[in-house]
C-alpha cells in the first residue's frame, strides 16, 4: 500500500538552472540542508542525502528543467522506493518548481508534506537568493 501523491509548487528568486544545480551538486546540497550529501549528477548516479537518511538514484535529468529520482527514506520498509519529480520553469526573474512525489509508504504523507517545506524549500530559497 502506498500513500497518495504529494504535489507542491514553490517559487524561487533564482534561475531554474541555479535551483537545478543546487539540488544536484553535493557541496551545494550539503550547504543548504546543513547535512552531508553525495550526489552523482548523472542518469543512474547515486543520491545519498541527509547523511544517508535519503538514498536513491537519478532516473532522468534534463539540465535546468527536470530531475526524476527513485529514492527512499532510511526508516521505510527495506527495498521500498518512491519517485520524486522536480519540474523547473522560468517565472519572471526567478523560477517555479513543481514537485510530484509518488509511491511513498502509506501513512507517510504528513511527514513528507512538512518535510519538503522544512528540509528543502525554506533552506533552498535562502541558499539560491
């Protein structure tokens, strides 16, 4: 059983390229989250974020436009992966990011809904501004 699909939209005062790069560059990701990260920014590359709390693989990468990853949280059932899609577009002088997160374990919606804002969008907005 899996949770409903989470959809969020957020705007940044930075170009889609700058936001894309921050999400895929290990040093930038670690800087804005404050936690260790190792991200191999190629299709098939491994993603290890928040000191191993999130692990996964890059499935599709379109520079400055789209990131699709299969990832899982460390406290999920063994072998259970979800799909995370980041769609980026220019929005005036900044950018708009549309998130679609599907396939997380049932009952994880509330934690994930808040976690995206607290762990990603708020610190990322400060980092790219």
